[in-house]
């Protein structure tokens, strides 16, 4: 089975994130880049399916040159190879443009199953899996907390507000998984060393027949019009207990409409 996992490099959420003043896009050099945490569950699920059914796992990412660090972690976890779509023309692409570009690559490399995390921790749109499925003409099975493959069919448990739905489809298909589906493995020292020798194919937009007019900031359907730094946090209110501390605390909570 040919499984492709889409991963993304995102700014470390423990550091301050900034927007660029020249075009209002995310400043990816202002913070350390890490693999999107929710994508690690997608990588783990792909590896489990490979161990159960055979085949290979390919990692696909779209991003600048530094996104190679993200690829290497997925390879160290056990993925077999990677494809890195990297081109300055992709800068500023929104979800629609990203889905188009990645779909073009997926059509070129082929797949039986595409697996993604439920969302990225920077954009938090949660729509890429559905958009990819539409562009690829494949069934979409989203928000899975369990995935089973049987021959040419796939079944998931889809998380809902009331429990879960059982969703079935035929392969090829696109699946997004939630963080409760598994526990991602830690790369071993052997895996880290092996990752250095695994093949990574780097593609520019011309290599994947991507129309430059459909990607990048100029093609984005959404934009950040303006932004401002968050104001500094104000000092907290101290309530001294001089016999009426409980009343004062209640009055403060009432003024903030907490009670």
C-alpha cells in the first residue's frame, strides 16, 4: 500500500509568533520551526498501517528550505522517503492554493491513501483534507480516531459531538486523524541515523505542473488586511482580606460577569 502523509512545519507554539510587516504573512524566521504536532499522529497511523499491511510511507511537505528539518523527523520515526515542494512562488498561499499545489504533487507521485492531521497549529483551518479529496476526486474520511483497511476498502470511526460515526469508503482515499488515535513513537537513535540516508525529492512548482497564477500571495482568496501587536497585560487586581475579602472577591467577579 502506497501511503502518503502530509506534514507541515509550523512555528513553535512556546515562542512568540509574528507577522511580517511587508506583506502581513507569518514571519517563519521569527520563531523556531517544528513539525506540526497533530501531523505526528498522522505519521504514526501511516506507520502502523504499513506494519500491518505492507507497502511504504512517503512524507509530503510544502514549505521553505528549512522545512527539511520536519521531513527528517518523520523519516526518523520510520517513513521511507519524502517529497518536499519548495518554491518562492508558493509564499503566501492560502488553504485553497495549498490544496491545489499539493494535489498536483499527489497526482504525480501516486497514492492509495493520504493521511493528514486534523489541522495545523498555526493556521488552524482544518479544511485541507476535504479540499485535497475534492481536487483528487477521492473519498474524504475526516476526524478519524480509528482507521481500518481491508483490501481495497477503508473504515474509520469519525469523531462527532455525540460519539462517533462509522464511515466506509474504497481506496484511494484521503483521511484526517485526531490526536486521540494513537501515541506517536519517538525517533530512536538508529532511526535518526537512518533518516540521513533516506531519499528526499525536492520539487519546484514547474516540476509538478503547478500553475504559478494559482499559488502564492497574489492568488490567495483570503488575506490579513491589518494587524497590531497585542497590548501588554495589565497588572492583576489584588484583593486584601481585612475581614471582607470574600465580599470584595465576589464583587470583583460580579463586575467581570463571572458570577
